[in-house]
């Protein structure tokens, strides 16, 4: 039985997965801050555009459909979280995704959203089917 509740639990050796320590507070804070930055549709579109390769601010603005000033503001936030990195070429600055884990996280989010949309349309969800 667990010290945390009165509900009987199977013995530790019969549990499906061993219990592991929870993330520490500093890691949790950084993860939450990362998801907070990723919680903006404009920043997601910028990261999606950059996932194909580096772009300058003017190309990002055209691709995302916002002003260069707005792109620069969003890039400053993304740089602050080390999600994008600049590369200067003369007077022009090109930006690229700094960590491919972020691109993978976005791909997983797209997969999740598409699965949810499929479930809403009455189609079977691949994830749910695979687990049964």
C-alpha cells in the first residue's frame, strides 16, 4: 500500500512499470517555460517555417504573414529560450532552429492534433487502436 493514499496497490514487484523519481523543480520550470513560449500560434508558425532550413527575417515575415517587426519580436523570445539561433552574413541575419528536439516536438503535436481530428470525424484513432 502507498503512503500517499488508502487505496490498495499491487506489490512493487507486480507493477507494470517501476516507479521513478519525478522531475526536479528547475527542470519542471524550464519545461513549463518552453511550453509557454510554444503556446503562441505565431511562434509555432515561425518554428515550422524554420524547420525546413534557415531564413532571414524578411523571408520569415512573408512566409508567416506578419510584419518584420513582429517576426523580430517573436524571434527575440525564441532566442531567449534557445529555440532558434542567429547567423550573421554581412548585414543580414539568418535564423535556424537551434535544437531539433523542438522540431520533433512540433511533429508529435501535429500527429496528436490530426489523431484527435480523426477521432472527432468518427474515424478510428491509430494511437488508441495500437494500444488495444
